[in-house]
C-alpha cells in the first residue's frame, strides 16, 4: 500500500506528521509518500528513515489552517494537499492522509477526484467508542450548512460504510435532535426525519446528545457544525474527566492505592477513549480514499490514521462503498420522484 501523507498539514507540521508517518512505515512496512517541502521534511527525517520505505514528493506550497480553502487552492497550484490527491488520482498512491486545513482537504478531494454519483455533499464520518461497539457520527465538519436531503445522504453513506467496512448488518440510524419525539428540532431536522422515515434504512427516529455513545444506535446523523461541536466536546470531556479523576485519586492514600490496583483497567479505558487510537475521519462520497485528522494530532494519531488508510485501501473500501451506493442511490432517486409529484 502506498499512502500519500500531507507532511505540511497540521498545527505542528511537518515534525509531528513526519514522526507519525515514519512510525507507520516502520510498524507495518507501508510505502509512505511524504508530500511537501523536501528540505523541511529531510530535516525531520534525519537518518531515521534509512532503510525505511519512506519517500518525499517535493512541492513548495501549503494551505495554512486559517486560509479560505478554495481561494488558497486556486492561488497555490502546488499546495501539498492538492498534490497528494493528484498522486492518488494518477495511481501513484492508494490513499491520502492529512491533518491540515479540513476544508482545503475536502475541497482538494472533490476537485481532484470528484464525487460519487448522486452525492451532492461528501461528509466526514467520526468513529466513536460506544458502550456496545463503534458508533459512527456524521457529518463531523465537512458541511456547516446542510439541507435536509444532505442529512439523508449522510445517513445513506454512513449506512453503506458501516456495512461494507465495519461489517454492521442493518445498523440503527438516529437523527441528532433536541428531543426524541417526532417533530422536535429545527425545520431542517424535521424535514430530514420525514426522508429517513420514508426510506428503507433502519431508522429509529431522533436521538439526543446523551444517546450518542450508549450504543442504542450505530449511526448518528447531523450537520457538520453540530457534529464537529459534539465531537470536540466529547474529546474535551474525556480529557477533563481524566485529569479531575486523577487529582481526586491522588489526593488521599486510599485513592492512590485504588489507582495503583486499578491501573490496568484505567489504562484500558483511557486507550478506548483516546481519539488518537482512531486516527482520523474518512471522507465519504468521493471517488477515492481520504482520511482527515485532527489539526492537533499527535504522532500516535498520525500513525494510526496511516494504518487505517492502508487497511481501507487494501480492502478496496472506495470500490465497495461505491457498489453499496448504487443500491442506495435508488432510494434517493425514489424519494426525489415522490417529492416532485403533486
């Protein structure tokens, strides 16, 4: 597997990105292509890459985190994220991983690879550690403003992804709202509710924020603004709770003893809740494979993202997802026809 990594994308690029990509190449023997400024990358690699399947594809430009994605991509023809997707399109890479500007990553993917047939808005799907197994949250940041039909498409794509990639059979789908009752939520959510209810998907209705990780549903659908806030709120709660719990336990002899005896359980729980274990969020709806990582990703997160990208590429997830979408597209078209009837 050849994974193109945007070495210049991220809050601490290229240092953290290069370190994580190098670890992935060492651990799994992957062919990693670091895309970006050759000198900056070489300074980070040093002699650590001797004998490791890591190469550098040089380009001078990068999209900064604060830049407007489309304007930056038009102005910077040789931006690292754009070049990375060009390598994927030309067959020189099997997947792309980036911790850079998520808007630019998504725009570069769409402009370079194109969308799957029938998909108006590709989405990012976050894989969360639910009580009863993985929970898919989509969209988590690709689309801040979404129409009801976009929310429905997010659910269709997540359903196809869950079936083709995670082995879930007829996963339960919930629409994130402010109440479980029918008719709750914004106009956008209420209209999306009707689309889901009229479909053949295993839609169970509205769910609230507290239900996301219970495992009662395997897919939670929302727009990118709400999803991104929910995702980062969850990360913040985990980090803050871990620190508070540790302070409480360390404040007494009994607590310290409990921490020592339960250290393995605490380590397992911490690993399960650590977003770095999941690496990044796949882009659903494009003609290829892209993984978007958190801008502040650690080397561990980059390593796991590269490993995940390689696994998805080896299993031909884009092809399997496209095949699943062929059937799902009939559902979307059927609903459009019914909406147009007087």
